[in-house]
C-alpha cells in the first residue's frame, strides 16, 4: 500500500514482526525547565536560552507533525482493511 511506504508506517503494520510494535504518541511541548532546570517560565530565559527553546520547540513541532501523519496513515490503512475484508474472514484476523 502506497501510504505505508510514504508515511514510514510499515514498521507498525509489517505482519512478519515477532512482537506487536508500540504506536507513537504525540509529545508534550518543551517548557522553560527543558532548557535550564532552575528556570520555570519562559520570561526568565536569557536571549541565548530562548534561542535554544525555539530550537526545541521547532523539533517538537516537526516530531508531532511526523507522528500525526503516521497515525492518520495507520488509521486510513485500518479503515481500508475493515471496509474490504469479508465479514466471514474477520474472525481469522
């Protein structure tokens, strides 16, 4: 299926796997303590620390976009399987 390769989800649906893989989950956004443990708000960060925070935040957004795309692709694949498997064969799955 095309979306399995494009979205890098084959590792989640490959029937040859010995164990069922864990699905990815969306991450929580970084906070000030992600940059400096002693600082609890973004206002307390220096200019350099804010730049580090921006990099962390961009990485968070990129990761969540990738994971969200994978989860949507997995959902579409699941819908396709459910809608196209004969009800006589569902008990086998």
